[in-house]
């Protein structure tokens, strides 16, 4: 029992997520059609496999809902409609029959990449099940991520897009039970104070560097996750979007959700490796 409580302090592992998925799919209390159960299974298994880049409206429409290769998500809203039903069903399940579930699977609004998080509550505070007492600083038990924006500040549009990306990533990572610290800009001398606590335990801290840069007619949103203890790059990815007049909130939220899923998987693998005695 103690081991299961301790596991609640780490990002959910692949086996735990797949176990939670199996419970959901076999529950009569989850009010979903068989088709939307396939929808749920598809996005969760793709995320667990590290294939979050495949979780897009087009792929879901073709692989889950049987649309042909000419499927256009902008004219056929089936994926958006069914995603809304899926979110509603999950929320209803966790408010009712699944209210005692320690691990919850959610589908953030604005995207299709699922988020996996521990959801036990102690005195109104979300924390690891039964391990954190009321009033305790539970952030010290969670993997810590230092998020730093490397986007140049000479372009107001790029700066605005980068701030939007940082906000979306921080929100998604917090939902996934990470402790987030954003390194202040160079103009703010509080940067050193902000990260002193992190470097006191580098084996439990990770760096997350993001940047938004123009590439020809597109804007590239990139992120890189590193292990502060070893300096190793654990995961990295980017997306190119055609430059538009608006920042594109839905696209950035979807990108942040994809990144959070990949980051959770990478950190989970690293912590598992450490538990097994590997560097």
C-alpha cells in the first residue's frame, strides 16, 4: 500500500495510464458509445507510445471514425463534436462513479492530446494520495521543471506568441502534477533567486527551454527538455505554423498539450530508470 501511495507523487507511468484506461473502457458508468470508446483508446495509447504528433483531427477522423483520405476537419466537424461528448462523459464519470479514482484521464479543451494526472485531494489541495499532509509544501514531492523562454524580444509579435506558449505549457504541466518555475527575463534580476532551490536537488529537476522563431513564411514553436543532473536532452520537438495575424490560441493550446504528454512520458521514463539503478 505504501508503494502505491509513493507512486502518486510521480507522473503516471505507461502501465498505470493503460490500467486506468482499461478501467474506463470496461465501466458501464462511462456514458460513451463504442465509437467514442475507440476515440478515447486511440488518443491515450498514442500518447503513451510517444506518438502525440499523430493525435490530430484528421488522423482521428480517418483511423477512428472511418472517414476516407479526403476527410477535411474544417468542413466535417465530427471530431470536434465527438471530442466534446468525450470530455463531458469523462467529467461526469469522475464526478460520479469514478470520483475515487486516483489517476484521471482528461482531454483539455482546444485539443485532442490527453492529460494524465493524480487527483487525490487532501483538505482541498490536489496531492499524492494520502502522502501529503494539510499545510505541507507538496511541490517538493513533484518533479520540478524550470521553464525558460529563449525567444528574442526584438519582435513584439514573436514575444506575444512566446508568452502565450509559456502560459499554455505552464498550465498543462501543472495539470499533469509538475512543479513549474519560470525563469524571469534578463531584465528581472530575480532569476538567480528563482532557481536556487531547484539546483539544490538537480537529480529531481528538469529544464524546459522554449522558443518561437520565424522560419521563412512560418513561425516555429520549439521546446527541449533536459535533465539538470546529467545535462542530457531527454526530449525535443517543434511545430511550424503559417504566420497569421492572430496568435492562434487553439493551436498553441494543442501544441502545449502534445508537449506536456511527451514531457510526462520522458520524465516518467527517466525516474523509472533511476529507480532501477540506471544513470
